[in-house]
């Protein structure tokens, strides 16, 4: 049986974690790489890859829109950040969305392929989200991943290190 925490106490714990967290040190300017997606969209010799990437990004955005509706009344902190034009932490990251029970991420690999990843952790909307994912084309289908060391620790670490402006309730 899982230990239970009073919801108001849990909210206090989240607030404490978010407000006393350490910050991520940005990559020094001279070591930053150009965002991979910005190179990918300009690779005119790879039209199939460009179309596939646009389809994957559209798939990600449409699923994200529906997911955000499902989590609209959540009581737990949610992290959402658009990394598309921000290379202070990663040249690969494009967008990330994380709740205490669902992870959704879009990135562009070093080989210029957009990738969508997701993970669940006792998610109350897992069936609905899986149905959204199942409706995507095989070519755009997100990949389920296991977060390390585990989902709960990953979630708490994100809340701990990310700027509070990216965390909402």
C-alpha cells in the first residue's frame, strides 16, 4: 500500500521544492550548438525527411492540445517548456510537457529526425492518451520510454531544477 499524504501538505511540499530549487547552469555561449531542428528545416536535399518531421511536429502539437485539456484541472504542478528557440540547455530539445503522471517530449536528433517520446505513471487519462497516440500514422507514432531512474524521481528533479516560470498548476 502506498503511503498517503494530505493533499494540502502535498501542495506545500511542491511549493517548497519549486521555490527552493537549484537552477540549471546554461551552456556557455561558446559551447552552444545550433538547434538541430533549424538545420533540419533548411536541408533541401532531404524533402522526405522534412515532410516526415513536419508531420511528427503536427502530431505532437495535436496530441499535446488534447492532453492539456485532460489535465486542465490537475492539482499537481505541471512543467511545460518550449525549447525550440532556446539552446541554453540542449541543441536537441524542442518542447517538453510533464505532469506527475504523464511525460511528453519532442526533440530533433543529431541525424535531424524529429522524435516524440512519452511515458506514464499511474495516469488517470492513460486510456484516452493511448487512444490519441493509436490514431497517429505509423510514421509519426510516438515512442514509449522509461524515465530514469524512475518516473517519480524524474518528475521531482525537473521541478527542482527548472525555473518556476515553466511550472504551473
